[in-house]
């Protein structure tokens, strides 16, 4: 799914209307209907909804939301933060439609403070009212509703907020009532890839349209779900000037399709994990078993001889191979011929988990990476072996990889920001300030796939593509979760060696989703790495279910993306 700027979104709407014949009025109608549908699904027991509207198109969406909720039999209170005479275009038309439901003149600051809100004439119809401005007693009735809908300011707004809008945002933020933001929380700058400044309305959920903007993905605007609703723009109309994408279940679902009945283990690849050292045997064992859990047919862990019993006892499905070791219990340079021989007939090689920073071991890593023609995943101290030597990663002129492939063998790096800083010579702060561009440039310059881990993990390809992962949570900030990811990348890649980049996307998404499932069950303080392995079967099931939603019974809400799950 493309991530688009505000300017991109305006162009998408224009092209949708002019080239594909979808009227702007229909887009607004569909947007408001999607928000109302979500509100009813999310809050089925709510009896009253307060819809707070600005004078622009965001307010126009809000008028449609109010009308749809009213038609669904809910009590609806609308607060318009403008003079109706200032409304224009589709927003003005939808306001007229909404006001006509009152079958009387809309309130215009003429109601006495003690007066009750206007009702539609039918006694069987729930209460419905429109209040103008911020001084009416009726304003309090809006904010006493069971659920608030924020339709004040949308993606086209640029901070700061002032006047009546700022007062309304402050009042929203002072309540504990659930808030659904239409398009984006009011006051937020849609194009910011980071924290917001100034006054921004809080939101318990966001329903945006067609495609997410940078702030939806990077802004931590809500701790609840962000829904990306399709409202009528065809895929051909959606263009991103950012060349940036969001990983969704639909993008990767085909990689986890049910297996054919005549399957055998040889069809799903053989992963070799090279890693482990004295005191770090668990890292290699976790990577190996994660590859199995991700679906690899066979997994062998080659590790330092003295820690092999520890690795072998981790899970009986793991095969093991001993490697000669140094006096410190790390893999020795003498083990290089054995490691190279073991890698020859494997589908994927994963090297680095628990391997140590021993210089002799680092030399083994560098030689294997430079000489092997097997697709490879490099992590942890395997990456640290290349500190100050990133030029050795260049895959552009290499041949090998999957059988029959003419291009260079796949190389996947999975650094956290500290490891990325060592590879590039930059500081960790520099990496964090420009994660997308640094990941994209490094992947392109070295001809490899880069997974820059962290909040909103970035996956960058050699051709300049960059994808952002929406899954994962702070509970995963614990030792060993990176080793789990290494194994998962290797395991899914082993099953799909000709679809390397998609395999990495799937592994990253499922890794975070497994973490989210584990976090919901255990909490973010108690989560440990092996909890992700336990949650992985549920993650696969959820991925299949979510991908099926696009053609399932739901209509507009087919693209629900939990951009942050955490504890809710």
C-alpha cells in the first residue's frame, strides 16, 4: 500500500474524478459512510454521537457521518465551528442535506441557554441537533455524547491551530470520551515523518481514506486502530511521490497460502544457521527454531563445538553440526572449510546470531559472505564483522543465488540502529533522524535488501523501494527478538527463493504481528523473545484472515491496519 503526501492525495482525488468519472461528492459520501460504519462497529452500544465539524472538506465528511449515524437510529449532536454561509462546495451541499433532517431552520446562536436541542418532528426518531459556534449551552450536550467524532481539520491543514478550532481541540483533549478522527486528528501535519508540534486532538481511532499519509505511519497519532478505507479511487489513480509503501496483509498473503496436499519437506528449503558461542548459544538456537516455525522444511545449526549440546537440546527438530572453536568458545578460522561445505547444498544461510565479536570469528564471517553463492541473511555480530568495511557487501557484480538465477545472490542485512551506525560510520542519532533515506541509499548502493529494525521497521530493496512495517510494539525491546527475525527471514526465504523481497516483507510483518499477539496476552513488560515463537502460528492465521477481508463481507473497511497495538 502506497504512502502518499497531502499533495499526492489532492492529485489522486482530482484524477479519480476527472479521469475515472467518480464525482467528488461521491468520494465525500463514501468517506463519511466509512467513518459511520466504523463507529457503529467499534461502539455498538453507544447511544449518542457528537460530531464536531470544521468548515472544510473534513467537516463535509463529518456531515455525512452525522447523517449516516442518524439514519442508523443513533442520537446525533453536531457542532459546526463556522457560519454555515462560509461552507463551500460538497461540504455546503452535505450541510444542507443534514440540516434538512431537522425540518426546521438550523440553530444560529438564537437558542436560549436553557433551551433543549432541536428534534426532528417524528417522535419515534432519536434526538438530533446542530449547534453553531462555541458559546451555546448545546456545546456541552455535544461533548456529553458517548462517542465524539473529530471532523474539524483534515490532511490539507498546516499548523498552527488558532481560534475556535484550538478551543475545540483543547476541549476534546480534556475529555475521556472515545474519539474517532476523520482522516487525521485535527491539528496534525499529515506530511510530518515524526512527532507533531502544537495543538493536536487526541484520537482513540482514525479512519483515513484511500492511502495513508506519513503522519499516519510515523506520527504515533493514536494508540488504537488506523483504518484505511477505500472510497472509490482505483489503484491506477494512486501515485506516491515518496516511493514509500506500507506492508499490509494483502501484499504478502500469497506467500502463506495453504500448502498442496502432496507436500514434502524438500519443497520448503533447508536453512543453515551459523552462529552461537560460549554464553550465546541460545541466539543460534532461537534463530534455527524460528526458521522451522516460519515453515522451512529443514534447519541445521552449525555452532561452536562446546555449545552444540545446548543448541541441540533447545528443540529436537533442529539438526546440528559442530564447528572448531577458539579458546574463548567462539567459531575458529579452522572451521571455515566445514562451514563452506555445509553451506553448499543449503537453500539459505543465516549467519550471525550469538556468533561473538571474536576477531578470528569475524574473519570467518567475512570470508563466508564474500565467497558463498547461497542466499544469505546477516545479523548481529555477523554485521559487526563489517564495521568500517561496508564496501565488502557489494553484490552488484556477483552471480549465483537461487537455482537458475542470473543476478547476484540475495543478501539480507537486519541491523538495529546501533549496528547500522557501525556499518555507515554515522551516529545512532543520525540514523534515527533519517531512517528511510539512509536505509534506501544503503540498499541501493550495495545491491542488497536492508531491514532497519526499530519502531516502524524499514525494508529497503536494491532498486530503491522502501516499505514500512506497521506491526510490532515496545514489548519486543528485549534480547533475542532480533534472532527470531533472522530465523523467520531465512525460513520464509527458503520457501520462496525467487521471491526474496516479498519474503523479507512477510517475515518482518509476521514477526511484529507475533509480537503484538504475545503482547496482548502477556503485556509489554513481561514479553520475552521465545513468546514470539509461540505466537507465530496465530500470526499466520491472522494474516490469512486479514488478507481475506478485502474480498470478504466487509465493504469499505477492508484495509484495517493496526499501526500501533500496544496495550489497549
